[in-house]
């Protein structure tokens, strides 16, 4: 399969080129030349064996020209060695089952582990000349950097340079980036997140330097982060089907489920839309946002008006101009009506997020991160409006990463998983640089 840029469908790119470029030369996002279809009977029988068997079947449709099944399987196995469970936490007031799919059991406890891990392993598999060295350069305000660092950890031939603003990331996030070592190089920048982003941009625009060093980004719009995010929709559906409609597994028609996705850059939800286009029986998506409700507003009015983001307690979703909006448009042939047919919007305030966290804790004994609580709120609202019962929400981060938000609400200390608490006792290593891309340039050439 080849890939095009959503801004110019005439030029086609190989998977390898699209992956190494990240963004298309015209600034567009890469999309698959056509959307392959899956056989649901196959998905169901493969998922019964293992997540990986099912995942290889789906990814092979996009990557089969470039990598054989065995290589895809190896890469996915290394990238996703953790569970992606669908959890039933109880029943709503009207007796409807409440399910959430927990995407946060990876190494950094966030759903971004899936995409970042797959990108690391698949990029390595695509490197034709194994002696070739590649630098992944990324700026982070916290979460993305740690997932990318972990996803590329110890991959031969690839160095990761991650920039973060001094004093602006949590101690845990800092540990996640600075205690890995080996091929992960953390840089503490004496400036803001915007300085970090500007420095990275200046490096990418520096043609002279890019002739000397092979540098690319691991941005969330990269095809290799995006495509694998469709996998857990298939797997979650299969788990839900077994739990709710076990008798229908062999039937000709399969029940449909609606999925609420806590969203910021809309990479996650647009990967779900891809899964639906491939044939997964999803009824609707609920685009669940915090106060940054650009997409829910768009769904209401048909007008897309990006604006500066506002800070919320679900801060990984504080995005004012979601980059995957263009991907959604492309998936739906630029039709606003087609998007609305498949998608509802929902947004809530910080106060409502806290209320959601408290309700989950008090009614169901379930501790939720603030982002996931947006998903819960969206499901509750949707169930009440539509009387539907077949709805699930995605949980995108482990609550232990947001104790400063959760503890004051529940009055209870969230339990920190060992893989995170172990990090806090380790000594981090990092370089400290002034916010000047000339200095970063020297760092990269000396690496
Ligand atoms: C990144 C992130 C999101 C938003 O995902 P998008 O794909 O950008 O919409 C939601 N929750 C958490 C915890 C995240 O880290």
C-alpha cells in the first residue's frame, strides 16, 4: 500500500518514506491510498488466540508491501507486551452496563505507549541499512516525551533527543525521561515549552545540518503512531462482544457499540474512525473534550474555529487547533454531514471532571484519571439523552499520574504502580541547555 498527503493526493509515498518524513513535504498528513476492509469473522477468531495475532492481520493490510508478517508480529510483540483490558465497573442508574477500555497498562501508563512503542519498533524494522543512524528529535511538555523515550528505548541505530522545559514538567515525568539512559538523551531547556518547540522547528528547517545528520520527529501525527492506534478498537470490540453478546459471536450480523474518546489532538478518535471504515461495527463516536471544545463546537455549527488552548485539569487534552482534524475530514471525504452522522460531541468543565472522578470513586470504587473521567461524563450524558445501552469509554492514562488532581477530590491516596515508583528513586541524567538552537545543533552533531 502507498500513502498520500491529504493536501495533494497525486503524489504517492511508500510506508518507509512517509514514516521517516513524518509530515508530508506540503505540510499535509499522510493517509492510506485506500482503506482496506477486514473480515470480522477473522478478527473474532484471531483475537481469541491473541491480541498480537489479530493485530498482525490488521496491520499487514497497510504494511504488507514493506514488511512480512513475521517482522510485523515481532515489532508489535515488542511494542505492546501489556494488557489492554475492557473493564466493567458496574451499572448506570438506569441499569445500563458501564464499560471502559483501559489503554494505560504500558510502560509510561498512558495510551500513547501504544503508538510510540509501535513507531519505534516498526521504524527499526523499516531501516534498510542497519548501520544507518537516525536521531529522533522531540519537544515535550511532559507526557509525549516520556512515551516516545520509552518507545524507542534501546533500539539499535536510533538515538532519541527529548527537550523539556526546566521546572515545567512533573518530577515523575522528568524521571521518565532522564533515568532511561542508553540511546535516550534528555535535555532540560532553560525556557518554556514554546522555546523547546521553536528550537526543534529551527533544527528541522536547517537544511545544512540535515545533510549531515539524519534527524526526524516522532510527532503524534506520524503514520506509524496513528495506524496502530486502530488496533485496540478491534480488540476492545471483541472483548465487549464476548461480555455482552456472547451468543452473537457466530451470528451473521454483529451488534454495534458507541465509543467515547477523550480527545485533544484527535489522533486516537481518528484511528477509531479508520477502524470503523475498515468494517468494525461501531455505531457512533463521541468526541469528548474538556473546555477546549473546538471539535464539539464544529459538530454543532459546521464551522471549524481553532483558538488558543486554555489550561484544564485534563491537560494532555489542552489543544486549541487539533492537528488530526484534517485526517477526520479526509476520512469522511470532506463531508460535514458524513462526519456528523458518525460523531457526537461532548465537552465539560474542570468542575464537571472533578464531579465525574468523585462519582466513579464513590459509586463504583473506581479511581479515574481526569482525562478518562471526561469519557465517563460523555457516556453518562449520551446514555441519558439517547437511552442507548451499548456505549463504552476509553481510559487514556493511569490515575497515579494525576494524584495532585485526584487526591483532593477523593481524599484517598492513589496507588502508584511499581514501574512508576521505581523511577522516582533513580537518579536522572540530562544536559541543561540555553534556549538557543545553535547550541542544540552542536549537541546533535557531537552525539
Ligand atoms: C494525548 C492524550 C489524550 C488525547 O489524545 P489525542 O489522540 O491527542 O486526542 C487524552 N488523554 C491522555 C492521557 C493523553 O495523554
